[in-house]
């Protein structure tokens, strides 16, 4: 496969005429404000849906009505700072510094396994005051910078040996994440790695080998009972969902999936109205403010609201892809492709699992699901894309 290269010469000049070039070399003159706007539009919708989806939880646990919203807003403030920092630090410096960023994350992934806290069988968080910090979310960014930096350094020379090195770099973080029993995040890491390697010039035979290797690892996890019965059922439940006839005999996973589909179907075309969805307001869908928040959108805002949200995601993906095409160098292209792969995989998997067409993996919906570490990481990722866009003429 031919590696994707940034435009040069007359092609770059033509694009400058099409997309505009003020002649001012200062990076701030070239911020992608549409990308910024759509990011915060989705985040604002997320805050609203978290407020609506936590009605029953706050009531049962005697918490303030704004308990979850205020915590997410706190994470949003930190995330905005992270986005500004990620956009301000010239991404090209990571050509040499990516081992530092990667090296800072690995010890955190190791430490959380021993001193971290967990829920639902996953041990992946550090308690930091009133909030929790999940290092695997930051590890996604470290993998993007590491694999993109390595592939840029060996552009056109991605043979089997160098491919093995790149896969090992990503594989270490993925393995440590799997030890936390967090399959969903590990899959996201794998998706962004494959996306970067594909654009960097991954050959078909190498892609086939990686697929067989991943399949072998999955089979190994299954036969060694690495997955407990509950997690295995979550992965395979969408295959057998139509076989459940008696709701009282349904397992937790089958019940969760059925309630999820019922909530989306209950929304119809226009929705029940914000704060008016009976399944959402009465807490019938488990984990609705986190992994299953798309069901709240579907029930209360209907097909129109859900389609609008997916449309906003489409604009987000388009702007990231556009920045990848306009990047000043190949490293910037690879960074944007890695970020794009993370978002596309998570959006498709999350929305798909709520509708019963994808396995339940516990992957949050970007910018919408409740989760401070994830929101901070997403905003920092957008900051990296803005960084590349700002420096496309310098």
C-alpha cells in the first residue's frame, strides 16, 4: 500500500487558494473554529443528557440533582485547559519526545492494577479528591503519539521488523489495560493503532497477520477463562438476544440490552421530550448516564435527536479527516488519523451496542457519556488535531 503523503508544491498552493491563507504565519490565525464549535456543541448536549439520565440515581442515593453534572463540568474545565495545552505545544516536537510521553503513562498503567479502585470487575481508576482518574484514557493519546512518531521516523521503511516494533509499543499499553479487565479500552487502542499503521503503509499480508494474531489472542483469553461469565455474556449476548422469551428469566445482560432497545424505540420520531422519557426518568436502563446514554438521547429526543447527534459526530470526523489531508507533514497526518480512529470506533461501537447490533464492551460515547478522565482525554485529542491544523502553513 502506498503511504498517504501531505500535499506539496503546486498542490499545496492550490489548496491554500481554496481553503484560504491570510499570509500571517502565526498559528492562532488558523484555528479550526468549526471543529471547536461542534466539539462543544456535543459536550453541551452530553451535559444535558447526563442531567436527565441521572434523575433516578440522584433521588435513590439522596444526591443533589446537579451532582453528576457538576462533576462532569469540573472535568470539562480541566479538559479545556488540556485542549489548549495540546494545541499550543508544537506537535512536531513529539518526533523526538514521544518516548517521554509514552514512558510517563506506562508506570501509571502498572500502578493502577495494584493500588487503583474499580467497579464492575474492572480496576482502572485512581481516586483523586472528589474525582477519579483513569490512566488508560490518557494512554490512548500516548499510543497515538508513539506509533505516529515511530512510523513518521521510518516512513517508507515499514518492513516486518519495524512493524513488530510499532505493534509492541502499542501492545504493551494494550496488555496492561487488559490486565485491568478493560477489554473495551484495549479494543479502542487497537483500532487507533491499526488506523495509523494502515495509513503509514501497512501491507495487506501484514494486516492479515495482525488479524490472525488478534484472533489468536482473543481465543486464548476465552479458553483460559480470563473473561468471567458475566463479561463473556456481555460480549456474546447480542448474538442470542432474540432467543429470550421470558423477561423474568433474562440475565442481567439480556435485561440491560432489552431495556436499552425499548428506550430507543419508545422515543419514536420526535421523542418523548427532554426529561420526559419514562424509561430514562425511572432508571429502567442500567448504566444509562455512562455506557448507555445514547438510549436517553433516543427516548427523549427521538430519531431526530439521535440523528442530529450522529450528524454532529459526522462533522467532527470530517474536520479531523480534513486536517489530516491538509497537514504540513506526515506525522501530523498520522496523529489525526489516530484520533479519528478512536472516535469513529467508539461512536460506532457505543451506538451499536445500545441497539443490539454490536457486543457490549463498556465503551463510552465520546463527549456525551459521564466520565471525567474520558472527557479530558477527548478534549486533549481535539487539541492535537487543532495543533496540526494551526501549523499546516509553518
